């Protein structure tokens, strides 16, 4: 596969502001990259080659409505879906920020585990992760500088880690989900991908109208380091330990964070996700023989979970929330592995979201920081977790951490 460096949104915005490049040239570059890589990458479900260059090209995960495009959710039960007549609210907001959808990107079926055809431009032959596989791959290949995803378990964090790009999962409920086909309402969050953390900060400022988080004074953060527990592979464990030492050497206030604090939320997340998915996707459960086996099994499992079991799982999550809130009251962020290791080989599965489950159960904002590699050169992603509604502070801390990683830097 032809490889390209990701496309820096921050540099692009600066070039546009200085008239060093025009939107027509931007779209020509995007279309050229897609033409050169898409035959093997398969990041897109549908594109409009005639899109008017009225803004920066944007990839949109195919569970999010874009006017004029069908929303098929990676499923044959939606194969005959009509085109959406209106944009999802999140798409309207990105349009207002100066972006234009270039098309719909590949998702796993209904944003669960059954993989699509997308490859990994940063690790050919390895999974790009899921469920936001097409968006992560499109950014990693430099096809677009920004692409939208969603996360219910690890659907943004894991693809970013595997594809070697940055991503931000927003505080759950921060922005409306109107026009988004959800899986588990109390767990679903918006997210997006860019080349690096500085580009995330640029995108956040454009989306919200808030000052650029990186304009504030740069200071070493207070970091609680979470090792992720038993699922973590040696290469990832070594990378986190080395990064911890580097942060200390650079002046960060670092403390260890026990895996046991969030362990109960992992199983609770699984139960809540299955219970809510079975009810949210009840129409699809009635057509289970047409679904992929992983999704059909999830919906059947969820349908068998009782209301009392669901309530107990929600209570376990709230107990974990109290413990994590205490840590985030004393420290700026929690840092840990974004996935157990590098992207697994093959395209038959999307990897394990276990390390994202506790943070997604809590609805916290999360940045995936790229830049680390395993001994074979495969990307290793770090996740940095912040307090609710503290995206700006989280991005500042994540940018500082990104600066001290040993390989590619974006800031």
C-alpha cells in the first residue's frame, strides 16, 4: 500500500489564512490522495467527486446523517436506505465551523464489532480497529485532515491507536446526537480524528468557537499513570513505563493509578452496552438472521439481561465514578495504554476495546496520543483521560505529552 503522512489540520488552516493555498487546491489534494490509496484502503462507503470546495474536506462515519447520502450503518439490513434529507446536528456544526463532508466512511455493522473492508495505512495487513475504521484510516492516509467517529466502547480510541493518529472523544452529552444511529444511548459519544494532538486542539477551537487550548501557557501536567492491568502486552507496558519516566524527567508530577479502581466498570460497561443495544436496536434484533454474528449475539445477550441486572451495573459505574473523580480532583489527567498492544494482524476482527470500557462507561473526554512504536515499528497509542467538560485542559496536557514522545510530533 502506498503510504502517506497524515495531513495536519493546523498547518492547513494556517496556510488558508495566509492565502498560501486555496480551497480548490485543498480538494484537489484530497481527491488525489483518495485516488492513489482508496483501491486498497477501502476507507469510504460513498464519496461525491463533485463536492463544491466551499470548506475543508471532512470524513463522516456512516452512522451519522449527511443530507443527500444514505446512512447504511455497515449493515445489509440498511442496504436500501433512502438518502438522508437533513444533516445530523453534529454535521451542521462542523459545516458552520468551515468543513464540508467529502462522503461517508466505513463503519463496522451498527458501530459494533463486525469489521468492514478497511485496511490500516500505518500497518498494512493489520486491523485499523473499529468501529470508526474508515475515518481513522482516511486521516492516517492523508485523504482528509479531519474525520468524524463515534464511541460506545472503544470505537474512536482504538482505531486512532492502531492507525497512529490522534483522536478526541468528547464528554458524553456535550453535543447532541440528533441524526446519529446509536447503539447504547447512555454510552454513545461523539469523537473525531486528526493527524496529531495540536490538530485536535485546532479542530476543537473551530467547532466550539472557544480559544485555542494551546494558546494558554505550557506547563508540565499532573498525571496519574494507569498501567491497564493484565490485558496489556509487554511492548505496550514497556512503552508506558518509559513514557512515565520521561514525564518525570521533564518535570511532570506523576503518581501511579491502580487498575483495580476502574476494574468493576469494565464488566458493568459490557452489561449496560448489551442491555441498551438490544432495546435501541430492537427492529434489527427482529431480523437477527440478516445481521453479522457478533451483532446478533450482542442483541440476544442484551435481551436476556434483566432490569435489575442493568440497574446493578449502572450502580457499579457510579461507584467507580466517585473514585475516579477523586483522582481527577488532585491530578489533571489519567494516562494509560489505549489498547493492549499494536493492531492485531488480519482484518477478521477489530481488536479488544477492554481498556476503553471503564472510561467510556464514565463518559469522560479522552485523547488518543500517537507517536510511540513497538519494536516492529507498529503504532502504539496512549490514551489521556480528563475530567468531564474539561476538553481544553485535557488537550493542553495531551499536547505536552505528545511533545515528549520519541517519534512523530505534531506540535
